[in-house]
C-alpha cells in the first residue's frame, strides 16, 4: 500500500517510491519525527530513574507497602483517553487545577496546552505518569530476584548503602533495566492517544508525533498510501 496512491474509495494507483520521496520533503513529517525522538529521549531515562528509585523504596518492609504498590500501578491500567482528560482538567488554562494553585500562591499562570513551549513537556509528563507504575513493578521483580546472601556478605565486609547499590544491585539489575529500556522505546515511539486528545498535535505542530501523522494522513485525509509509508518508517525505527 505504501507504494500506491490510494484514497480507500477508489482503486489504488501504483506510484513506486513517490510517497517516500514526498515524506522526505515534508516539514511537518520531519517535525513529527523529531518530536517523537525528543519525547522518547526525555521520557525513557526519567521513567527508568524514577521507577528504579521508587522500586528501591517499595522493596523494603514497611506498613502499607502493598497499598503504595497498588497506587503507583493504577495509572498503567487507566486508558489513554481517561488519562488525557484527567491531565487536561489539571493543565487547562482557565479552570485547570494547576493554574488555580499557582494563582492561589500568587504565582503567574500559564497556557500549558496551547503554548508551543509547554505543550510537549505536558505530554511528556503525562506519558511518564502513565508508564511509571509499570517500570516500578518490573524493577521490583528484578530486585526481589537478587539473592540476599550477596548483600549479607558485602555488609560483613563493611560495604555501605551506596557500595551495595553500585556493586550488587545495579549490575544484577542490568537484564531488567535492558528489558524496561527496550519496551519503553517501543512504547514511546508509538505515543498517540494522549497527543490526539490533549493537543491534536498543536500548537504549531509542536506536539505532533509519527503515529499522529499516520492517523491524520490515512484516516482524515484518506491518503492511505502516504500514511502507510510513514508507518513503514516507524516500523524501521522500532526495529
């Protein structure tokens, strides 16, 4: 399909690499690719770092540990649409909760979702919030798979908390970290639902991403061949 000009309503016409040539010259598509890579470059390390820190805290025995584990995982099971509407309510310019709190504290408010500066960070924060619980659970599983005897032996030799983490926890978590990293790359490159609902790619294409452009071109403009070509490019990014 990516080698054809097809509007779904009429038979497809073979155009060879025409769609791909047009993609290379389209500034909006180029912007969507850069936005996607930017989103992934920020959300992945932040989510991994926060997920590991929270997992380390929740791996200790304390009252209410199961409750906090559940609370952190809840955003994972909430749909992208519900998540998007929740954060729209928080970041809304006129009646949003965040601007209300800023105004109450005497601080300047912002047009979070309609600002080319703040819109993408808001999308990033939403993505981090939604995927953080998943990384926490995976890191918890990895931490509980580390034999306690390694820590006991190191403590006998006088190792402190920092040395335990550096020489035991972090090296033995390498397979878990790699798994989280790979899965998050795949998920970040396919970000779509929150972008569509919260900003629809705006303002000024500052939040448009690859899957958003696939959706617009294939299902709004009925340029199925063009959208398929962009989908093939996304496939190779993920691969």
